[in-house]
C-alpha cells in the first residue's frame, strides 16, 4: 500500500476524533490507529525498497547514459581525428598536384622553347637555300636579258669559230671550259 495513502488515513482518523475541551488533546479510535500504524510498518519497508530500487535504477540509467555519452564523445573524437588526417592528406595531395602542375608547365615551356629554336634553325636554313636559289634565278634572268653579241655573217662554206667564256656559272658553281 502507498505510504502517502496511509498517512492521509491517519490524518483523517485524527480529524474524526473528539477534541477535549480546553486542551490540545484529541481522543481517537486506538484500534484503527494501531491498524494504520501496522500497515505503515509493513508499507514503509516496501516504500524504502521501492525507493532503493528506483535509486538503483536511476544510478544504472545515469551510468549507462554516462557510458553512452563517453562512447559518443570518443566516436566524435575519432571521427574528428580522421577528418583532420583526411584534410591533411587532401592538403598534401593538393600541394603535390600543384608541384606536378608547375613541373609540367616548366617542362612544356622548355619543350616549346626547344621546338621554337629547332623551327627557327630550319627556317633560317630554308631562307639561305631560297636566297641562293633566288640568286641563281636572278643570274639566269640577267644572262638571258643581256643583248646578244652580234653574229658575224658567215657563209656556209666557211667554218665559224665562236669563243666560249672560260668559266660559266652553273647552279652557283663555276665550271671551267664546258
């Protein structure tokens, strides 16, 4: 039985008792009072046991809550450390990627400079060849544009001797006596 209910019953018993005029005393039914007190004696250990059980349950729940909180905190610490490690790895990878990109850019510049130099040398060689060919063409044109030497009238019966120049330029080289 609930102890609070028994206390309420005891209070009702006192309220129902007779007050002695001029005193602070009240007459109550002794048998009923003793019965309520007996019930209280029986109920108090039950209430105490119930309170102890509730306190133990409270302690168990608090202990489990503390353990769960500690576990959650540990998980979050571990996850935070993982994120920090992951962030460090990402930062290192980004730094490495930047380094690789810079090396690639420098290598590309070097290759481009070497290719430009090679093409420049080829173009200069081609220019020299073209200049020599143009000079040969100009020489050929000027030879062809010179007025022809007057030809002497030759009769068919006489042999004609035409002097040749000692050296003739052919393809930029001078050849002696054709």
